[in-house]
């Protein structure tokens, strides 16, 4: 199983998950022409959409103009996507559906969107489970077992807002980010991982890091230290291309233009 993260930030989110038989996209927030080399080289069996914000659906229209595929999400979210209706497949949270050799369960999350969901994905070839969590400020109501791989949001550091005076813009941003319908801070991400990781966990990929944060590798170091777990990768929020993560392989990260 291979995870190719093509872009991950507030400017656009799109990942490819493939296992040799099936290839799916996790969100599609970057226009096709920016990633045509990577997307033209694969047959896309389906696209999982988490919610309707532009950084998650902004590439759907141009993808459809270049490649025929099917989009999966809640009915409310699909109504916001500009693709032909016959390419839309509405799913129900907590009910398993399949795309090729992947079995998938969507689950409700809290975010300032119409009906956001995240995804638990099981690869029938390797038997591995990948949990995709992004764009939510609250995970205390959900429990997961036997997760091999985490692709999880680590958007900001609560300490960034721990100062005596905040500008009006900072105050507004803080209220949104810290709310249940905001984003996961590194503190909340670590807390969730501490109670969810188990002996099966093999790798953690930190995604949707704030686009304004240049020292994103610091998040990687902090998560490693807090969890006492070495196999952590933080995605560069300013990189658009391909970061390839070979799941179940020793050589795990390759950058290329």
C-alpha cells in the first residue's frame, strides 16, 4: 500500500492511496493542471471527499474534465461539488462501502461545514487499516482500534495564541481554531494519538499543517518525543508535488519534482 501526498495545507489537500489493484484520492483540493503528471499516470477508482471547503474540493471540476471517476461523500457535501450527478455516490456515515479492494467507513466529525466526515480505510490486500482525520476540532466522541497508519491533521500550536495581546484578526482566528468545529492543534492531535495508538501502529503522517508555519518539522519532532514513537512524518504545507510514503517498507519518503 502506498500513500502519495500531493498537497496538504489550507491552500489545497489531495492524497492518493493505492495498493496495486485500486487507487483512490483522499480529497481533491488542487486543480488538475498543477498535478497532471501525478494524476495522469494512474486510474482513479474513486474520490473520497471530507467536506465542501475549497481546499478539499477545489480540484474536482478540473479532474472530471480530464479523467472520469466517481465522487463519494455525504449527500449534502456532494450537492456542493460541480461535477455531473451521475458521478456522485452518496454514502451514509458508519456504513461500510467498497471501492475496489478498499473497504471504507465514513464517520461524522465536527467542523464548520454542511456535513463533514472523515474516513477509516481497510486494505483487503495487506489487511492494513488507515485512518484519515482532518478538519475537525473535536475527536473525544470517537474510539478506534487496530489502526496501522494515521493520516492526521496537526494544524497549529495552541501556544501561538498564548500572549497578552492579540490582534482582532488573531482573536477571530483563535475562536475558530480552538472551537469544536475548527481544527486539531498539535496538543489535541497528540492527545488523540496517545489514546488510539496500539502495538499495530506503524506510521503517523501529520497533514494539514498551517500554511504559514515554516518550521513544520518541529511538529514531527514533538510528536515523536511525546509519543516515544519514531515513525512520524510531517508533510510540508508549502510543497505541491508528491511525497511518497511506502507503507510497510523501510525506505519510506522520496521527494521528487
